């Protein structure tokens, strides 16, 4: 247990570099942790599970995103990283045990979050959500579906994939989350076609005025969305909030991850 605790502590420190970290594997099947610097000259950082930096590679784009989640996504041997400042997404693939940029995908608005699913890459920008079809290791740089966000005020936080839909959070307060700010965010969904493309071009509001919906994790048809300023996590299914759970003594839940029957959250204001 001590070894696991130490490992999680080290990997947590990695995650703080860019507010997002995801797991990947090298071609030998060894687990890796990847994150990004989010700096003016954005870079992908690749770590092993001993928290040792083993590769640094330019995204060929500019960082600068804040108040977001899910800025990196992994699918098989591919990694997508948002370049907020240059309005693009970098798609990495493996060559041997190293990652290289395979494609730069332009985004309709400055990207804050990405997700893979249904043979598509979904890009959430400050005002738009778009879908790009994948063909194995190739991806169409032109979107096959797009919709304008419900608020489209620059406060978009994260996108996740559920059955036949995308779930999106918009905090409602652009910039950094500040405790005590008014609750005017929204959770929203947009339908997907049978092929996985964004369909209809219209997003729907799931719930009314919320106090900074932020990070989310999805599984099957369920989405678990943190309501950061209200210290809550909402279970969303079929365009409805089914359950709201308080975070107890831990305040400002932001990023969340699922593992088996457990949901883990990072709680920004109390550093837990």
C-alpha cells in the first residue's frame, strides 16, 4: 500500500504540470503517463511510472489554455493534445518507443478538450464542438459535424463520450475558477449519428444554472460531472441529472477519473 501511495503521489505531481495527464503504453506494453507543458511553445511530456521523464517532443503549436479538463486524450497508440494558442490539435503516434507528431488538425475555435470515440476525434473549443472521422491511424482534418455551444462564452471545460451523444461542460465563468462566483454554467449534450459524427448541429441543456460544471468522466451511458463551486458531483444519464453527491469536506472537485467501481476526484481548493 505504501508503494501505491508513493506512486500516486509522484504521478499526481506530473498531472499538475498541465492540469491533465492520461495513461498510455509503449510498444512493449509498458505503462506511460503523458501530459503537456501548455506553454507558449507547447510540448508533450512522456513519463514512466517511476515519474522519470523519458521523452519531450514539440506539439508544433502554442499552449495557453486554462480552466479546462481533458486537454489530452489517448486512443490505442495515438495521443491528441490541444494547442489553445494556435487553434489546433496535435495528433501523435508511436514510432518504435517514441512519439512523433503525425498530423496537425485545425480547430474551429481555440480547443480546450479532446475525446476519442466511435472512430472519431471530438474537439471542444471555446465556442464550438466538432467531430473528425478516423481511418485507422489517419484522421480527416475537415470536420464531418459541428455545433455551436449553448453558452459559447469562452468558458467551455470538457467533452466526454456516452452512448450516441457527447456530454459537455461550460463553467459559465471565463478564466480561473474563483470560489464564491455566481453559478451560471451548464451541462449540455449533442447527438451523434450512427457513424459517430455530430448530428443536427444543436446542443441541449441538461440542467439549469449550475455553479461551475467542470471536469467529467464517462462510462457507457453515464457521465459524472463535477460542479466545482458547489462541491458536488452529478450523475448525468439520458439528458437528465439523476443523482447529486456532495464532496464532503473536500472542496472544489475538478478533474475526475473512473477505475472499476470507484470515482476519483482532484479537489483544487484543498489540494487533495
